[in-house]
C-alpha cells in the first residue's frame, strides 16, 4: 500500500521510514528510527530525486508507482550516491528502463563501483548546469564533502525548492509528519539533528560553510533533505544551527562534564563539581559517563556546549580507554574552539590529566585548557576539595570573558 505526502502541487514525497534499523551506518544508535526521503516531480517530464535504502525499497516502489499513475519515469536525479540513497537505482532501472540518470561525474563513477549497469543511462552535470523539465527549471550545485566527494544539491528555481542531499537532515523517522511545522522541532528533533550533523558531517565544516554561502544566494521556499523533516518556514533557525556547527562555535553557554570512573570515586568528584557550579548559578550542566554513553551522543553534546570538563581515572599509565576513544572521535570530527577543564585521578601513578592536556594541545585545534586542575589520588578529600572550588571559579570566569 502506498504512503505518500504532497510537498507542493506537483511534487510528492515518496520515501519511507525504518524503525527496524538499530545502527545508522552500523555505528550510530537510532532509537527513533530514520527516514529515507525521495521526491517525485510531475511536470512535462517526470523526475525522481534520489532513491532510498534497500531496506524500504518495496514501500518506495509502491509510492513511485502510485504517484506516476501510469506515466513513465523520465529522469532520476541522484544528488548523493551513498547506498542509503542510491541502493535502489537498479530497481528503478528495471521498472522504468527509459529513465535517464542525472548526476555528477564522480557519482556516476561510484555507480559503476557499486556494480550498477548505467553506461547508456546517464547524463553528467556540473556546477551551474541547469535543466528544464517543463515549467520547472532545476539548477545543479556541487556540494563536495557534504559529506561525500560526489555530492551535489539541486535547486528548483520555479518553486524555490532546495533538494539538499544530506545537508539539513536528521535522525528520526517521520511517522506521518513530513514538515518542520508539523512537529515541535526544538523540543523533539534538535538533539537528533545535531547528533546527525556532528557525527556524519561534522568533520567537514569548511565545506558546509561553502554550501551555506551558495545557499544564501538562492530564494529558498522549501528545503527537502534526504533524512528528516521538509522545511517550509523558519529557515533562520535551521541555518543558524548549521552556521554555528560548521564554524565549530558553541551552540549554548554551559558545561558538559564527561567522566570515566572505575569504582565511583571520579564520578563522586564530578557530582561535587556539578553541585558547586549549580550553587553559583550555572545550571546549564550535562553530565555523562563515557563508559555507558554512546560516543555519538558525547560528540553531539560536545558540539553543543561552550565548556567541557574531562574527568578520567588513569588506566595502565594512560587515559581510560573509553575516554581516549571519545577524544579520538573529537579529533576525527575536527571539534575545536572549546574551553576545557581537567580532573585527573589515579591511585599509584596518576597520568590521565597530563596525557589529556597533551592530546588537546598537540592533536586538536583552538582548545583552551583552564589552569585550575583537580588532581586526585584515589578519591576527593578535604585536602584537595579546594581544587574543585578553584575549577568552578575558573569555569565561571572564563564564561564572563567570552
């Protein structure tokens, strides 16, 4: 049975939702599922924008057949060739053998790499090319490394519709509600949108900035991403988030405390720190145990907050493994421009603090490390409790200076 939504008079969402997939890209948990968006334009020529992941191909094909209502499919525009959007290309070719695939040269190369027989079916486009399908004129804009090198976006100049590929997307299944104004995005979606961006696209901030600059020249009325809601208003909210995330600027002034504790003593210390911060009026605090919080959530929150406190026990003369993994993810995703406090613990050879500072100094960019450090020998006690007070003051003072 088909399940479609009308975007505008002659454009339909023909994608689907997946609640069975546990890990996006087999790494990121998606407890709220994910949508795979595809759009079908009915003009003098019929045009399908992207396909879907193989997991929902049956629903997708039923949707396409229903909207076409007996018409043939003339064109398939592939903005992004990653398999969660390109996996169903061959199924489209089987059912609509007269279709022409429009995409970038690199994208067509990837189609061959994935084993798709598209030799006599493709039309290559590049930056600035346009194509008229009837009343609708589509301009093609290259968007390399957002987040694959072959990516492009397509802009319908007739209705002001930006088919934005993986830009402006989000984790989370749509479950009937297609548009941003049909949901409470700031309450129910922003965390998934941030976690999607920071973990999938986060490394490529300069490339996102380049795309934002191009988008600023377009008269956009709709943003149709490949995951998550379609945007038809409140673009300033969304673009402001993307601008901050892609410049690695904090989204909010607050403190994220990430701790690694073996027997509870390091955890006890960060609870004291959090309580003292709250007593001083800083209540925008998020506390995470890196041992039982998936790193994708840690990364998302790290992009969100202005200040990070890293609290780690020493393990085999090194940083606790899950804390080290978190740091490596921060580096890989190009996180920068944060103020960091350090809490070190160890019973016989405390080294985690100095090693974390060394990592931040040598492996990351524009990380400001506070001079006030908490050094624990096994547990916090009356002799070093004042170090927590000093760290609190350092955090608050640095916020005033920002």
